[in-house]
C-alpha cells in the first residue's frame, strides 16, 4: 500500500461511516494504457462493486477478495483490510471518423477519468461514504497532470462529489509536457491546459471566461470550486465536450462563432449547471447552454442589443424547419430553435413579473433537480408565473 500513506486520513468520529478509497493511475504511453490500482481500507463498509466493463477498454482485471468477471460486468467483493483491485484501461479512442476524443502519445495524454475507472453499482453499509483520492504516476519526462478536482500536491487530487456516496475520478484530464494558464474567477479556480506547442489559445480562453464570469455567477449562483479546460488541435475531435468540473475544446473552435454563439461558453454552462434532459428532452440542456452562450456575452457587454437581436433572428432561421424539439439527440437546428423558445420564455417571465424574475430563476431550480424533462420545465415556470407558461404550449413541444 505504498501510496495509501501519502495522505493521512483525517480523524473521524466513530459514528461517521466513512472509509478510505485510493485510485492510483500509472500512464504507460508505450502500451497506450492506464494501469489502475484501486485500494481501500473499508472495515467492512464497502460490500460489493459491480463494474461496467462493456466498452471493451478494460483488461487484466485482478483483485483480492472475491472477483467474478462475466460478460460485461466485473463483480468484486473486497476484503475489509488491504482491499486491492487492478486493471488496465486502453486510452486512445476515435470518435466516429472525425478525430479522437481520447489519445495518448509519447509526450501527452488527453482522456476522461470516466473511461479509466469504470462506472460501478456499489453496495455499502447503510450511510457509508467514501473518502477518495487520486494519484498519478507519469513517465519521467512528463511534467504534470491537470484535472477538475482539487489538487493537494503535485499529481495528487481529492475526489469529492457531495452528491455521491461513492466517489469516482470522472471528468476530462490531461497529462504530459503541458502548458497551463491559471486564474481565480470569483470562487472558482480555472486551469486551461494543453500540450506544449499546442495551437490552443489559452489566454483567449482565460480572457473570455473572465469577461463573462461575473454574469455566470449572477445567473446560476454557486459555481464549482475548480474547472479545468483541456484542449489540443488535430487529430483530436473538432468540437467541445463537457464533463464533471472540466471540459474539452479543440484548438480550432473560435471563441465566438460567426453566428454569435460560443462553444467555450456553451460547454462552461454545461459544466456549471450540470442540467441533463431526460429521455427525449436533450433540447432542454442543449438549448439552455446555447441560450446562455449568447445571453451571458450580451449581459457582460461583449455584444450589443442589436447584435443580440440579429443572433436570435439567425438562430430562428436556422431552426425554421424544425417541427418538434422532442427527440433523443438535439442537433444544431433543433438546439437553435430551442434557444428561440427559451428567449421567448425569458421575455414572458420578465414581463409577467415586471422584471423581478427571469429565465435565471427557472434555471437555478432546474440545477437543483438536475435530470429534467418538459414536465419539470412547465412546473417550475408555472411556480414563477402563477399560471402555465404560454411559451411552453408551443406546437414544437408535441411528440414528433
């Protein structure tokens, strides 16, 4: 248990069922894999972990205690003391035919922690929570690692998600020979990292985030204690993707597109709000993120009112042929039409409440609910308006 002693477990009252959980990740570029060790001193509090290994990324799964590897699951009953499971996780993964959403080279690696440590259904003693830590071992010539989790010291992180009793190191991560720009924005520490020599415009990202951040805080309230923005150019995937406490951005994505939206702010809204549309309601989280990608720039003074109006007109034209928002995945035109609907709903709320409330009030309630659908949207809007929202009676909100 070499790395268990790296960080002392704080003294805990006997009546608090908390157990220690350590993740140690060794990045091996020669084999294009992460070698993962999970260790726990759980005193019988951690009963079973049922890992999802169906992606095909995982191999060489071994553990003490009882381990059953069958089909797409690995079921582990860990011992109370010195529990240890090891596995190998392949890093490089191509996203369809247009680039990699995870890649490891001799000098750097970009990946999601979700893919290195598989998701698991966990059974514990009632009320027991994990106190989890993540430690990296890197090749000798690699300089550092960046994640969205709190750094305790070089290459050591605290994994703390208050919403979960079993903490797992999720979100975007980067390691290697890196260049990083850091800034403190309100209560949030921002780190923008890319491989050295990358075309990612780190200072452009820091500057735009700094401009909109006060409006981000006003709109949504509390923001994460830390956010990592990770990116690079080709052959990585040419887009933006969010995750817990972190996001990925391709170097060629403009800070503000010609249509007036911003992939950077769109993905930051996802990171901060973490709203997710249930079932066929992907349009809710995508539409809100795109609405605020425009609205926050306008509120911050980076866009005039006339420009905002032209942006909304352009989005309305783009989504003109959309006949329903209710679908599994919200494509560009669907999201554009959802933005127009949310703009209408914002105006309706402001007019009905004489400016005392706005879409921000609705969004903050959705943040609390997290996984939402049209019923949630209508319920929250009605609680603000005192009547059903006219904007949410649109023909677009009927099943296609």
